[in-house]
């Protein structure tokens, strides 16, 4: 790896439009992360937007075999920017588990790349960091100008989306029927009553075969109606992730780890008084608090294995955060890392995230494999980046459309936490609430 160099620019954020169409056309590796800072008040959001373009080197692993060791070696040799994802099925290497359900998306188990250029946007300053072994200063400047040159602003382009012939309506199917979902919830509750688990995150897949979408328009529309803090457009060759996640998995700042699991969801209302009532009902719900605190305890236990003694603490319990589609209950847990804890040590002890498994984690994952009908793959995995200082930020891949452009398979999954108090009909309704934005985007 050459020397990383940086160009800086003054910007007017209100006028800034990212030209994702042009970036998608030019590069085979694209990650655009948008925190929608104007609408999200999460204290731990650090940057407005960050973009990774092109690839100088990459690590793609399809089969679980010393996966984390390979990832650590890949990182240790470079010590620069890394962007990529971990799929949920990495669990099989961390624990003695397996994944036998069907997988039509065919994403790799893990994919990370070293970008040619990283562009960051803050309130008034932008920067383009580039590796001078691969990109000249003039090329980096040209790529920056390409990324911000106005095409059609996202909101304006939505009205034209339906006019594009390639955006045909896709016939979305559910992998299981509503009755099959209800029957599974009933059986999972029996496992809870027997003491096998306390809580399990049970998910279902919606999919389309022979699907045709304009990935950039789909992303822009999803972001416009969601404005989530961990939104992303990612192109890994023929594999696309269009993400409107509201949830952080883990962030590392210097020696501090921050986890922000979501457990607890309710719909929103356009009537202000009713919306506030829904918010208060979520805040005071015994069921939702019970779900949330179980996962908080699980995360605390995960972090305790890699934290300095006595440093794990809950910074916020049962925080209520409002998004365009839903209100969520989010808790924040922090710790100080022990000395000499590597990135993959952290992953081994915390992944998959407890909010997407249940508790106890291994028992819940075994039941997930038994009762769900699809291999999760990247859904409920983690997407993010590691910076040159070794800090990182990863989201939870939920509220996301996954698309394999080669085999034309499109998928999105949704789920909810099942506890002894769960009503199967209401849990099914919660799944549809979480799927609402994806259905709207896909027509």
C-alpha cells in the first residue's frame, strides 16, 4: 500500500447531491453510507456521508474456513481503510452451528475491499483520501467532482422512476404463509415455556425471481421515505445491498466500544397527538421493555469478555427514537477494551448481534435455523468500515433490499422478537410494518 494522501474541499451541505448513478456506472465496488444527519439526533453519528470507490485489493470468502483469521491477516497487512460486510452465517465458524436453508442470493460469506478513494462529508468540509500507488492527485480530484456533480437530485428523480422502462413491477412473494408464521410462533413459544430460550428473533423472507430494478433509483426512494441513520448503497460487482437500517451493531472509538441494539417497535401516526400516544405506549410497554432488557443483558455479557473489568455500563436504557416509518426503543451499552484486543477478537465475542438472535444466543440460533425457511446470508449481518486508525462502525443489515443482478433474485427479510408474551397476529403485523417501506419502493 502506498502513502494515503488527502484533498480537502469546502462544501455547502444543503446543496450537496451525491451522483450515485455516475459512481455506479464507473466502479465495480461502491459503498455510499448516509447517516441523514439532518433528521437523526443519535449522539454517536460521526459523519454526514462517507463513500468508498474502486478496489486495490479485496478479500472474498465463500466457505467458512479460518474466515476471521484471514480477515485479520488481510487487515494487518494493510492498516488502511477497509469497507465490507459480514454475513449472519459467519456464526457457523464462531459457534458449532450450520446453515442448511435455501440461499438464492448467493452472496459471499464475507467481502471486504481496500478502496482506491474514500470521500467523507461533514457539515462544511469534504475530503478525498486516496492511495497514491493507484490514483494520482488529479484523478482523485476528478473522482471527487464526479461524485458531487449534480445529476437529478434524489427527490426530483422519484417522479421519473415510474417512467423508466427497466423498472418493471416485481411480483413479490412470501416464503411462508401467514398461517405458517403463526404456527411457528406458537411452537417457538413452547420452547420458551420449556426453558430452552427466553427470546428469539424470528424472521421471514419476501422475494422476487426474474426481478428487474434500477438499483440507484431504488436506493434513493428507500432513503427518501426512511431517512435512517445507517442507510447505504453498496455495489459488490453483481451483488447489491440497498439498506435503510436504523440500527448500529458496533462502533469503536479509540478504546471505547459502543453497541446500540433495537428491541421495541411501534407504528407512527400522521396525527401529532396520536403519534405521541403511540410513542408513550412503546415507552411504557412491559412487553417491549422486557424484550429490550433481555438483549441489553446479552450484549453486556458479550462485551464483558473483551472489556476492562468494571467498564461495561448502560449509557441509555429504553431510549425512544422516532423514524419516518416507526418509533423504536434503543439502548446504548459501552465499554473500554482490554489491551491488545483485535478486530476479529471483538467480532468473535459479539457476532451475530443479540438483537437479531435472541437469548441465550446459541440456543436461539439453533431454533432460528430450524424454524426459518431461508438462509439469512447478509440479512442480520453487519456492514461497515474500518479506518486507518483501527476505529470502525458497523450497522445491522435490516430494512434492506438485497439483489443479485446476475440471477435476477431480489430479497428482503423482516422479523420480530418472540417472547412468552408475544401475540402471533401482532408479531406478524409488526413484520409487515417493518416491510412497508420495501413494499412501497418496489411497487
